[in-house]
């Protein structure tokens, strides 16, 4: 046994590198055999114990005497013995690197999985292979790996109509100790400590300005939206470039249940009639009809509003009409900026309260976190860790199942954060997700270009202040190019796709009706409908997954504290009932009476601040290197270069914008949904 501290006569050195998911010192003792291209084997080498993320060992020349020192090391076999550890029977290994010291050449053996003690593992140099091209010697191991993963990743449905999730969080999906302690537990405790320093009188709000007394620059800085919360211009910007950017659409015809008229909104259209504004593509709408009929908590109200916006000559989007419920009536009038100032302000707050329900239930939780877990499960259950598509996707699934498991037990549980802090509570949120998931389609909702076309916003000259669209488009196209460049390495013909049984099983499980014993995710609109016959179909699916796990989640998530942290700006919860009289003269006391109490406000601040802080690497800078093939690494490097260029373009755009859009700077977008 030799380590870095010993210097025997050595032709080879071995580096053992643990994975990102490695949870600490396992004191694992590793043994291995090296094989050259002719099949000659080394002795059984006992490397010693691995105590850290990267451990180097020098191999005695006596152990490698049978190997051809002028040739390559083509494969290895390794195992971990049953020595004392920290209580875990598994150990996450990223890769082993064998270096021929005389030739100064390194051979990389990607493991990229949890290793069970007292079991042997065979790995090829740069092991990346389609299953139909796999070497005969490795086929049985590959099949056994997938059998084990299907046993480990059992399917479940946590609530009726929900996307499919894992039944029990597997060990490979748990947070690392460091991530959970430093990025979640310690930061939360820091916030709790700060809350304890706030005197009770700080919550005795007599006017809106009094709310600012609860903020602290180090822990709870003033949210960005706190000084603009009542402005119409900022209300328009909230539809375009903050946290819920995918609802707004171009008006082609006004809905019959929204009886807005020229008499009502003409004063705000810069001399245009409604028809003229529509013809000139300057009228836009947000319709939250999906909220109608959703269950709410006792003594609370959730609106299902329609809001009309006008693009003025300065290219600012401003609200010109809001109807808080779907069915027009004398008790459900249309409000406009002509209403008394604070009445109009409170109407906008009730709209934002509804928008918050849509954002948290659908844009954020439902269609990033939960939906992507279904894709993660299909990947784990059907693609070997040696499969090129697995290697492409896996960095974007880091900690996804773990954060979803934590959210369901700590935030969306009965009596938890959603029950306490949102008007519809847990029951309403889950009902909303189930209702809308039934109609979600990958080829429309998950395809950036199709989504923009559907909403009439695919032309960049329409709504030029739509910063989310303009910046996200650059990122979507870069991801799309990256996916195609990478896939083209391995799929050189339609036959390569057709005969890839792992990939076809993966596609079938995505579309198959939800079935928790036999598998099935029930995803609609998957190109090929479970049978992938072209590279374009596969490219569309993978681009959707990577874009959603990175860009869409970043856009929906990291501005939460800036928006929700000031309770009047984007109220997660509102008390009382919405205004019903457009001529009523309301006061600041009426605004304050609608806000949550101080304790609830602090709970909302704490969670949204925790969720808004990034704890993992930025897009393209992967925590674990899954793609090790030199040709594949060129695709990764090309992707990184494009991201760097996109970052510069967005910064240049921000320098000329009336308001910055920083949430989609590539350096601020994590690879995965990990918070």
C-alpha cells in the first residue's frame, strides 16, 4: 500500500476523485486492477484509504510489471472494501485517473455514481457509450446498474394530479453535508438570529414608511422593489423582467368577459382607440383565469384577475385596466388609473397577490421543480451512467430531488410556509398545479420559441422592453446549439437513435400514462411521442430540460426576495376583501390593514431570502465533470465561450436600458434547481 507520502519505484500514479455528492470522510480503502490494450493485468493493488476529495497514490512497479508501459491503460476494475466508515455503505466516486509517469499520459475512468462496498466495478477509459455499441464485457454490468436504479428510484405521486416524484429520496440524491449546513441551515439560522434583534415596536406600523425599520443591510437588506412598489411603470416591469415573466400576451381580441371600452381607458392610450392600439401591437394582457375556482383558506380571498397594459411612446408598459374577477358585475368593476390613487394601488396589490399564487404554484414550483423531477427520474431509471445523454443531463439535476423533498416537508406541508403565508394555502396550491399540469405540453410550454409565438411575442419589435424574452432567447439558442453539437458526436445516423434501447425506454417512460409500479411520467407533447426517430426530436427534449433547470428556474427564483421581501410590493398574502368600488377613497390605513402581521412578514422574508441566494456553480461550470471525452469536452468549452459572450451582450444591453435585468446573466444562473 502506497500513498502520496511514500515514494517507491513507480511507473503509474492513481488519483481518486470523489463526486460533488460525496458527504464526507468515509475512510474508504480502495483496491484495483489495471488492464492494458492487450488485456494484460496488473496485480491486485491495494491503494489504501481515501480521506479527502482528491487523493493521490503511487503504484509500485512490482504491481505493474505485466503491463505494457508503452501502451495505454484501456480499462480498470476497482472495489471498496468494508472497512470502518461514517455509517454509510455507499461512496460517491467521480472518476479515477491513472497516469503513466514515463509517457506523461493520463487515462481517465469516469465512475460518476455511488459505489457499494465489497462489489467490483469495471470502467473503460473515457467510458461514454451508446448501449448498442457497448463492449460485450460491460453489457451485463450496465444492465445490472439499471435494474438497481429502478429499484432505488421508485415512483410516487405526492398529491392527486401531480407530476411524478420519487417515492423515497435515495442516498445518491441527498444534499451533501456542506451544502445543507452552509447553504441552508446556517444561513437560515443567521436570519433567525437577526429576527430576534428586532424590537416588538418595529411592527407597530402606522404608515408604510414604518415597514422599513425591520430591514438590516447585512441580513435583510431593503428589497429592490420596496421604493417602487406603488408606481405604474414598475407594475408593468413586473410582467416583463422579474419573477413571473411568462403570462403576458399580445392582445388580438379583447375577451367578452372583460368589457373594457374606449370611454374607460381612452385617456391612457395616448390618443389611440382600443382598436388602433391593438392594430399597432401596443396593447397587452395578463389573464389569470386558471385561478378561478381554486380553494382558498377560510376568511381569505384569491382573485382571478385580468389586467390590460399599454406600451407608451417611451416604451414603458403601464397598466390601464384591471378587473379582479373573471365575471363582470356591479361588484366586480374595471378599475383604471383614474381611480383614487390608493384605491388603484390596492387593486394592483390584489392583482399581484393573485400573480404571486400563479408564480409560486406554477411558474416556480409546478413547472420547474416538480416537472423536472419527472425527467430526472426517467433519466436515472433508464440511462446508464455511461450513456452520453445521461452525462449531458446529470449536472442539471444536482440536488433537485433533495430540494423537492425538503420543500414538500418544510414549506408545502400542512401548517407550513404556504399554509401560513399565502391566501390559497397548501390545498389551493396543489389543486392549481394538478389542474394546469394536465394540459402542459413540452412542444409548446416547454419550447421557448413556441411559447413566444403562442403569446404573440416572437417578434422582438413587439414589446421591446420585454427583457426576459430578449435575454432568455440568447440562452435558449446557446443551449440548443450545445445540445446539438454534443449529440452529433454520438448519433451519426437515424439508426443510432433507433437502436439505442436505453434512450427509447427513456422516451417511452416520459410519455407513458402515470403508473407508479410499471413506470410512466405522463408528459404530453414530447416530440416523437415516446419513439425518438430524429436528432431534432431529441434535441428539443434535452434543450427544454436544460433550459428549464437553469434559465427558467433562475428567472422564477432568484428575484423572490427583491419582490416578496417588501409586503406591499408583491403580497404573498393579503387580508380582508378586494375593492369593489372604483370611486372609493381609500387611505394608507386601508393599505396597512390588508398586509400580513409582522410575524408572518418575517417568515415570508426569511424563506424568500433563503431561496434567493445562490449556492451552486453557474451555468456551464459543472460541479462534477461528467463529460470527459475530449470531443465532448470541446462542446462544453464552446458552450462556455458562448455563455461568456452572452454575458457581455446582456451587460451592454443593461447599460442602455431604463432598468437593468441581471437575473439572466449567465454568471448568476445555476446549472440546476438546487434551492
